């Protein structure tokens, strides 16, 4: 079973290698080219782009690479520019395999139709656009699919009249491009169904003159911002931009058709939300990416918007909140709890502050004395624990091995005992021997667990007289099975006259274990003869010196001084904390630790400890 | 297994035995106990080297070994055993599952790869399979040895003639190719069939195929 599984993995790996562009998990990368008519100053376009990309990444099991190109027609309207842009696209993507094109046209549909058809005839096209232009038949002929979002003009008119029933005049601000005109025509159409309201159109004057004109609009007027891709001076204006221009001077509330202008002071509207549109586009695009032909998916035309208003604007124009329809989103509304319970909250906060100040005052003196000391100690304990746990992770498999040995023996003995008992004349002596062995192995397993537990327990530094012989032997035993599996020979050379040292048994064991594991790591690529790790201890100049010597790759000469710095590691998988923590522990014991390269091969880590008085 | 009858004369070859190896004395003892209680002949070893030193072609049965041992480990023992004249089936027992090593062991022809904490039925089933595999393979090896001995009686020339015969060539063709008399070819053929105790060309072909003879020559024809 295990074998089959592994072979399965191998064969899968081979398939993956046959595919040129895949991610590490083997799913082929999909490349999507996004073409925008407008430049980056269109905030709706940016929101749409982000929303489409985020949703597609979320939905797809394949990694997706997005390429984004903007034609920027608002600022470069010369037909020459369009040709250059197409040339550029054609040359840039000539050698690149594309899986999908997402077009976001704004003034006509050529970016979804003729342009990709000429440049990338075999790549499926999905488009999304917000406008009122007729759908040209060429899109159907080319088999392009997409979403055409119409402005929700009826919804916006209804919202205006709901919020401000005494509205008598609506000034529509619009532009002169064909798309602008299509929108204005629709507004005009809808205006005929609105009774008792007069419509005025600000289309024949420059937008720049609008703020001055908006100062003195008659009472009962509201301003509705339509699209201005081009005003009479040829200038393009985005909705948020117009809102910001008008807000300081306008004496009438402003309504909009797209959500991107919300937050700049306008009241709101039945707006088109680019994020929501992006999600729907991504769903369609994901569908086409799975291989569905765009030809088979009809173009979707959506005329519904989302009613949204800005809470601040409602306050500014004294529009009663009770007028807001229940399905309408009120945005930027502050938490009302504060309003309702302001006094209670202030009072409570004041009590807390006073109380805290009193307590702080009382404690400051005592605290200041002990703080520095305590902080150091707790950091040290914390770090040692973290490092010990990670060392335990490395050792866990060895310890599992150590634990499974006695457990296995207990199991086999118990099974043998059962078999003996099934015999006609059970050999009681044999069964007694079995039970004694079971007890022995049980103790052995218990010892392994105790050793693990004492290593894992979070403790502060203790100071006891310690026998280094015992401590080192125990640590070496702990590392032995790990060493055996790496085929490393552990050798010990301990002087017989070692005095007791003062220190924390577990923390010192931790340092030693860490140095030993480092040493073993350093010998990963060594010849068998060189796989020797030796631990030596001797008395030197009134101190006890412990050295862990490996015969591995050694430390680059320029880095010997730096190995004890936190987050400094020469190992790929190392976090660089082990030696930093080791130094902290040794220094807390009043000792020193240093690293040096051996004259012949490998490195030595040497620390000293004070003998017990 | 049948316990050996003390009254019968000592057998020349030891009875089928489970050779169990583990450096953990306590596990070794318990597993030996279990296998003996299940009716098997068991011999325990604390290291692979000691076992290999004692290994003779006459020993039959199977090997149950720990994976991690100081000195020669389980995989090295498996390799050494496979190279020896007595490639007994090997069952691995490990204190922890290690996939790369499992794969390695199974590719090396291991009978099974068990964890030490598995139920005894797993071990006993594996042992049963390994013992019958040993009997089967031993018989097969015996048969190959027999064939080998038979074919060793043929002279170089007879082997050469045999090579042509199993390709279905006529005596005349063989005579032409070897530059010898057709009657000499006939004589060789008679000798061959007598030595190998066979009646037909078909049987000859089957034997040579079983032994894997002349395989290399064929594609060049």
C-alpha cells in the first residue's frame, strides 16, 4: 500500500516534468491578458481589475498569471495611438501562450471584438463594460461573451425622489463622447417617466465652469453625475473627480451612477459596484478557462444597480434616515452605540483611568526596581522554551523510536503470554518471566516520557550543584539514536577530576543538545570516517570547559564572530536562534561560549562554567 | 511447524528456522518468545554481522530483522543476504514508519515491512508467507542447480550445436555454419539428448529457456 502510494507520487512527478509551465504542485499555469480602454485614473476600472483577479485566483485550482495593458484612451485619443498600441500588444505577446483575454472596453466594443480577433485569433475573449452603447453584431459573429452592465437609471431616479420628495429639478452633468451621449439618451428616456420633475442637461459647457455654476442652483435642485469621457473641451472627468470639484461649492445634493464616487461627499444612487461586477466577470472567465466555448455563453446585459448612500451626506443635506429604503446600504455610518451611551462610556472610562493611575502609582516604585531584571529573565526562559520545543521537534522522531521499542516488546510479551495461557499445562515460570519483562519495559517507556517531559516543561533558571559527567552522558544518550540514524559516531572524553558546577540542569542540557545537533548537521555530507562528534570536558584555569567538536565543513572565517548573533544561520533550514539562546543561557550561568575552527577539520563550540563553591 | 522428534537421527540440515535480529535485547527476547510460542523454530541474534558469520547455504527459513541497528543495519543485511548463496526472504520490523526506507526495502525484495507495534497476526502471517516463499524459491534454486549440473556435462562443441538446434536449424545448416560434417552434427545431437535426458527439440528449447541460455545470441539473428 505504502509502496503503491509512493510509486503514484513518482509517476505524477514525471507527468509534471513533461509540462513546460506548471507550479510546484503540478497544476499548469493559466495566462490571462487583461485589456483596459481607460488608464489607471479610472478608480472603477482599478477596483474591477482587483476584484476580477482576486476572485479568479480564489476560484481556480490553477495558478493564474495576469498581464494587464491599458490603452489609456482618455489621454491618448489619437487613432495613431490605437494602432501603435495594437502593434505593441502583437509584438509583446507574440511568443507567449495566452489562455484567455478579459477586455474592459469603455467607448466602443473594439477592444473586445476586432482588436483581439486580429491579434490573438485563437484566444477566447470575455469582456465586461459599463455603458449604454448598443451591442454590435460583430461580437456575436466573433463568438465573444461578456457582461454589459447598464446604469440603473430608474433605480437612481426612484432613490432621489424617495430621499428628497420635494425635488423639482435634476441637473444632469454629462459628456460628449458617443458613450456619454448614449447614457444621456437613456437618462432622457427615463426622465419622461418621472412626473413633476424638470430635467436640465449640463453638456454644452466645460465641466471646469460647473463648480461656479453649482453655487446658486434654485432650491429643490439635485445634481446627477453621468459619465464625462469627453466634455466640450475634450477633457475627461472621472465621477469621483467631478464630485470633489463640486462638493466645496455646490448648494445642492449630488447623486451618482457608480460606487467609486461614494465617499467623496455625494449622497449616492442606485450605483454600479465594480467589486460585485468583478466577481461576476471572474465567474464567467473561470467558466471559459475550464474550456467552455465563449460562443455557447450568451452576452449578459444587466440593468440593476445597488442602492447606496453616504451617511455623512444624509446629515449634510438633512435627509431623514427614515426615508432610506430598507434595501439601501448606508455607508460610512459611525457606530451608534457611542451616540446612545456617550455619557456612560465617558464616565466608565474616567473611572478606569483614575483606577489605573492609582494602581500604577502604587506599583511604579516596586516595579521599577525589579522590571529590568524580570524582563530579562522571562525573555530568557521564553526563548529557551521556544528553542527547546523546536529541538524537541528534531528529536521527536528519535524519541518515538525509543518509545516504540519498549512498547513493541510489551506487546509481543503480552501476546506470547496469551498463547502460553491457552496451553493445557501453562508454564507458570515462563509466564512469570514474561510479566517481569513487561514491567521492566513499562518502566523503560516511562523513563523516556519523563525525560521528554522534563525537557518540554517551561521553567525558570535554577541553580543547583551539578555533576557534568552525568549531565553529559544523559544528553549523549538522548542524541544517540538520532546520531545512529545519521551514521554519526558519538565520542565522549571527560576528565575524571571534573568539579561540580552550579547551574540549571535542563537548560545546560539544552545548550549541549543544541551544539551536538548543530555539529551533526555540519557533518551531513562527510565521509563515514569523518562522521565523529566528540564531547570533551576538562578543568581549565579554575573553570570547567566543555567542547563539542565536529569534523564537518567548519565555519567560514569571516562568520566565526557572528554565529552567536540572533537570526544568523549558515543552515538553510535554521532559524538562527539556537546559538543565540545557547549564549544567553551560558552567560546567565556566568560562563562564556565561543566558536572556533579546528586546525584540521570542522569546528568546535566551547563553553565554560563556574565550579560550585 | 512440526517439533523435531528427539528420537529421530539428527537432520543433516537444520529445520526451517526464523532468524530474528534486533539490537534491542528486550524486544528480541519478547519477539523470540512469541514466535516460539506460536510453534516456530527461532534463533535470535543481536547484530547482523554475527548472523552473517553463521550463515550457511543449508540454513532454511526466513529472516526477521530490525531496521535500525548499529553496525550493519537492516537494509545492508538485506543486500548482503541477497548476494549470498542463501538469499532467504527478509521481513523488516521497524520502531517507526519511514517511507523512503520502506520503499528501499520493498524494492530490495523484502517479504514485508512491519511496525513493531502491529498485532501479532501481521507478523505471523508475514512469517508464514516468507517460509512458504523460501520453500518455493529453494526448490526453484535446487531445480536450477540440477539443470546447471546437467548442462555442465556437455562439451563446448555440444553447447554450440545446441545453440543452433534450439533456433530450429536443420542439421545441414548447422554443419555448414560450423564447418563440420552433417553426421558429426547428428552424433552431437544424440549425445545432447542423452545427457540432458530429453526426447524432443521442444523439450530442449524449454530447458535452455528455463536456464536462460543463448538469450544473448538471439536478437542478432
